[in-house]
């Protein structure tokens, strides 16, 4: 659920790092009855018969052995032969998303030479009301909760605030030097930040000028839907709140974002039950990349597992598929920024997880090396922890040496919400968009810099924050520690 985003891969970002059964085989032997003294003809081998055992409808991520069109087409044919249907296919990364009610679908595909790995993207069956359902009743359900636990302190009506700009209440902007940075620049209109979230309210008076509808889409179904109703919020203000922190316009109304002149795209990946499943996230990363995003903000972790582990075939395959999308985007110059999560867990020393899978029945399990919060712990992703007004780690924020890249304000953050209003939310979901906004300012100031070089500047320009005196949880140096990574993001440094 909202947090609060490779096998055995080492987390690096910024300047530090840049059902059982199987196939039933049949062999029909035909003997050639020839005249006495003639040789008997060799048996003719018949092709294997694919077994179909109908059960619950499930979605799967399939990783192809080679990321090219030909090999991906072979995997698509294997999907159909095994009793499945293709939802989406990405030959550029060698990933196919499919659906099947064949209980031996995954086992069957794992025997195909074009397939490297296969994994179910969830533990709950796909219902007819699910946006990805390929049966008769398809609905585009869209929405999700926070990449942490967001705290809604109340929503005020737009009428209460239009005549009373609230920039003075934004302590967070002062803490990272955004108010001073705005004396130099508000950002460049050529810079695009994709908000992978629950949708952005296009009519909000503080956001309308900066939302680019031409590059927005809903990805709940696993396939981009550019209709306005597909990418706007239905049940959650989360994405709208995140968007305001990044780029609420300087227009004399309400608040001002970190980069108030850059463009935003709404890429909706959260369904109405509050889940973001892998197929939606993969669609989100690929769509944002294809539409020219410079930065993506990911204030969530991918459901239904808080940590996706290499020692489970399904989880490992899904983690690989998501990572392929993330690495592809980063190779294309995108900076992916993600919330660290809100469970006060040391991500560098994880031991147990009692919250997964969250779409069926959670059970306590041990967490070993190779279990990762995705996308936050994927290679190259900028992982952001949350800080308070006094530059302390927020009590809820996850942490971890060599996992956290930077810190940003995340406690009681005033920003935009649906209905044209404003509210205070808390969570690493609120910290991540501050970092995304600073990345957008860096891109505005240094347009030639992109990808991991831009991520390196974001980390390198951060203001050092030492571990609290006497803390036994925070380890590392003042320049790089488990609570704050390489420090508090700096909007002012970004524009100088």
C-alpha cells in the first residue's frame, strides 16, 4: 500500500551509486507396418500438450530472455498457448504483463526458452471490477493510499484561502532554501515532473497552470489511458498533495511549490482500493519515460509485498520486471525519486515483515538479503527520508545507511488537496516531492545534466545533517548517515 516504490543488487544512487503440475508430455508412437524384411519406420514424436487447469484469474509479470521484438513476440505466443492473454508488452525491456485463469500458467511458461522468469503480481485473484480484468466487466478503477501513512489534518475550502495566500505557513520551503531560490528562478517550463500517484486535480487553482494534460495518463489497467477521467483523482487527495509540494504555482493563491514554474504530468497508478500493483507501476515508469519526463516522484511502495524477495520465484520475477522499467527510464535520463516508507524500519538491517501480503492475509516472515522495498531500494533510485521542522528524523520515517540518499521535510506539510483546498499531511510521501522539486530546479539551472549525473548533484548539493547525539539507530558520518543520507536537499544550492 502507499508507504507513506534486481536480484542481489546493491543500492546505489546519487554520487554514491549511481501451481504445480507442469506440461504434460505425450508421445504417440506410430509403427509402420511394412512388408516382411523391410525396416520399421522411426516413431514420430508429437508436440507437447499444454495443460490447462482453470481456476482463479491472476496477473503475471513475464521477463523475456532478451529484450528485443522477436523474443518478446515468442513470449507472447507462449502466453496464449498456455491459456493466457497479454495485457501489455514492452519489447524494449523484455517484459510482458499477462492474465490467465490457468493454475499451471506460470509453471508452463517457465519451461519456455523465450522466458527467463515469471511471477504473479498479486496474491488476491483479479476480480471482474478490477481495471486489469480482461473479461466482460472491465472498469477503470483508479486510486491508492500513501507511501507512508499520511495524516490528514483537515481540509479547508478554496474559498477560505483564495484571498489569503499561505506561503508564510510553509516552514518546509524555508528549511530547504526554496524561498531564497525563488528569488533567482521558479524553474523552467521545459522541465517535466511525472507524479506517479493517485491522480492530480486538474482544476485546482494552484495546479491548473502547471498540469500538462497532453502527457498525463491513467495506468491502473496496465495500459496508458490518456482520457482526463483516467488520470484525475477519484477517492484520494494524495497525488494532488504531492503535486502541490513540487509545483504549486506562484499566482497569488494559496501556497507555492518547490519549483512553481515547471510542468507536471499526472500518471495515475493507484486503484480505488488503495493499491499500486506492479503492472500499474511498470506502465507508469514506461509512460513517463516515453513522454519526456525529467523526474518522476514515487510516494509509495509496490503492493502486495512491503519487501519483494529473491528467494520466492514470484516475487523475484516481479522485482526484476519493475527494475527493468526503472533502469530503462534512468538510462533514458530520468531521475526517479522515491519515498523511503513510514514504518521506522532500518532498511539496511531488515529482519521481519508482518504486513505482507496486504491484499490477502498478512503473515510474519523473515526478511533476508535480497528482499527490497521497491521502487525505493532499486539501483539508482533517489531514496528520501522524512525530517521535521527542527531537522530531526520524523518518528515514522524509515532509515538505513547506504539506503537513504537524502532527507527532506515530511512532517505536517501544507499542500493542495482535492476540492480546491489545502491540508497538512505527514509522511515520507511528503518528503519525496520536496526532493523531486529540487531535482527539477537543478534540471532548470543545468538543462544539459540528466539521469544519474542529476541525481548526483541532488545528493552532492545537500546540506549535511549529523546523527542526533547519543543515537544508536543512526550510524555513519555527518556527510553520509542512515537517517539523512547525504543531507537535507537544498533548493538554493540547486539554482546557484
